[in-house]
């Protein structure tokens, strides 16, 4: 018996039958398992090539392209609508809370009752509203 470290004896390898067809990684789309005992069916060997794999890959690629062009933009628009609606609702809540905080602050700071806080905020909102209302026609008209 030869020493395993002896350089004169070639290493022995177990004999395996040769596999037919192309081998692909198992994760590749349309990959077929190959190996001992797994031979291509007689229809693929008679016609030649891997036409079922190629057809499946073509169909999968086509479906992926259609999905990317239809479902992708719809999902983006849906996310934008949901996030916009959420931002709008939160913005309204924040404005209401700021208004309530402003009334309470002015009620504590000003010497008389709460009517003076309402009067001050009413005057501020009237001035801001008038300025915004005056600027409504300053934008250039784009009618055809």
C-alpha cells in the first residue's frame, strides 16, 4: 500500500458518470438539475439545445419588463399619495395645536380675558389673509 504523501502515486478519485447538458447555478432562472441519474428528457435531446429553458427565461424576462413598466410607477404613485396624505393630516394637527398654544399663551400674557387673545390672533390672521389675497393676481397668466 502506498503512502498518501508519496508523490509517485497519483491520487485516486471516485469515478462518476459524465453529466450531459449545460450546468447552471441552482439559483439561476430556468436552471435544470444535472448530475448522476439526471439526464435530459428524450424530447430535449432529440430537438437539441435547451429550448424549454430559453423559452422560460424569455417569458420570465418579458413578465419582469411588463411589471417594471406598470406596477412600479403605480406603487410609487401610491406611496406618494399615502405619504402626502399623512403629511397633510399631521400638518393640520400641528397647526391646530399651535393655534391653541398661541391662544393660551396670549391669555396668560395679556392682562384682560381671553377675548383680547382672540382679537390679537384675529387681527394677525386678517392681515396675513389680506396680503395673500392681494398677491393672487401677481403670477403671470399662462392661458392660451
